[in-house]
């Protein structure tokens, strides 16, 4: 999306720096409504029409939320890009200030102007779903941390499970477990209240290996399949897409997945793949055949992860549930794959 004017935005909790590389101008405002109105006055002074500008900013989570809502109301286009992508595009740089960063982001936007895509308004139920999902993930991490601590106290220090140090943590774990279930229930209520979400949610759960949590996570991460419409691109995002690593005749390394990925999504897909291998006859036979031919278990599981992603996008595109094919031959070998 090529636009006449590009403005770079460097956000922090309290302030935002805006800069135009083209016009060589910069303004620093507060990260609130007063500051946003000052941005509009600054653009007016520079004679930048609101319908001819693209504001480029990094993904900063909550720091940009109020600004995004304001820009949508004023019909000002903006796009969010990876901070790492901006950093890698700069090459070697010296010095760092908020003002410099704003200009560097603007420069990145000008270089990538043909690739910029305006961020659309977020659907309110989907936004609520995202907040609940983030809250749930935080509680899951807290629970896992406490469970590890209890295990270490019991095995490392030899404390009895009746010890007050352990019982207090077990009480917190029990409370977290209850709250996690409540949040998951709230997420399902939101999904059931939106027909498009309900339809895709049920379609995803028709795939063996894809459970409640993965189905919800995929809907959230893809923006209900508006952010990602291609399984290969989503596989890259999740870190399951393999990439060739070779150069000339001297470098011939194995294809590998990138470490730049959404690690939590990768974990959920890993669990789903192992479950699918246990319960889906087609994937089970594929896993056995490939490993018996000498392929590693981990690479085979990664292939299964990608197969699940392609199935996920296929059922949504067709809007029909997944139907497992009947195999002429099945295996009676027992798979002992730990999730």
C-alpha cells in the first residue's frame, strides 16, 4: 500500500515520538488523548492530509492500544510491524534516542512502503477474547512455576506435603486452576455469541488433535482467519515451517525451522501433533512409516504439526468439518509418545 506520507512512531508508556523522514520534522507528545490531539495539529501544520498518511509503529501491546483506537476514529491509517524487523533493516547504527528511533521507523516505512498494509479495526468480541487469552496464559505460567517450586521443595529440601510452605502454594495452585477454568468458560461464551466465531471454532475441533485451547488460540492469532489466510505463512509465524540452509557447493545443512516464532503456539501445535498421532489413523500410519524409514521423530512430529495447520485452514476455507479417511491397512503398533 503506497501512500504519500509515512510517519514513524516510537511508543513508550508515557510518551510517543512521531517523526517524518520526508519532511525532516519531529514531535513528542503524551501517550493520552491530549497528546493524540496534538499529533493531529502537528500533521495539520505540516499539511499532511489524514487520508494520505500511514503511521508505522512497533508491536508494543498495551502501550499502543489507546492510540490505535483514536486513529481508527479519525480514519488515519496505521500499521504495526515487528521491532526485530525494523532493527535488522537498519544495519549498524550508533546511538539511540526516542527521536532517532522514530526517524528510523519512518525510514523503514518509506523503504517498505509497497509492502505496508493498514491495520483494520479489531472486532470487539475478538479483542475481548484476546485479553482473556493473554490473562489465561499468564495464569497458566504462574501455575506451572508454583508446581515446579512445590516439586523442588518436596524432592530437594525433603519437605513433607503437609508442610505449611507447600500447602500454601498448593492452595494458590488450586485457586489458579479454578480461575483458569472460569476464564476458559468465558472465552467459550464469547465464541458462542458470535456466529462466525462459533462456526470456525466447531470446524477446528472436528480435526483430531485440535482441542479447545488450540482452536481458541488459532482463532485469536489469525484474527478469525483475517490476519492469516495462508497456512504456510501461519506456519512461519508459529515456527513450524522448515527453511533450506545452503550456499554454493560448500554449505549443505539440513532444513531447519526458525527460532523467530510464537513459542506458545508452537508448543500447542506440538501437543496437538502428538495427540493426533495417537488418535488419527492416517497420521499414525504416516508417523510409523516415516520413522521406520530412518527419519527422526522430531522432524516427523514437525511435519505432522504442519499437516494439522493445513487441515485447519482447509476446513475453514471449505466451511465443512474434517472427515478422517478410512485406511485399507492400519497398524496395531502401540505408540508411546509422551505429550
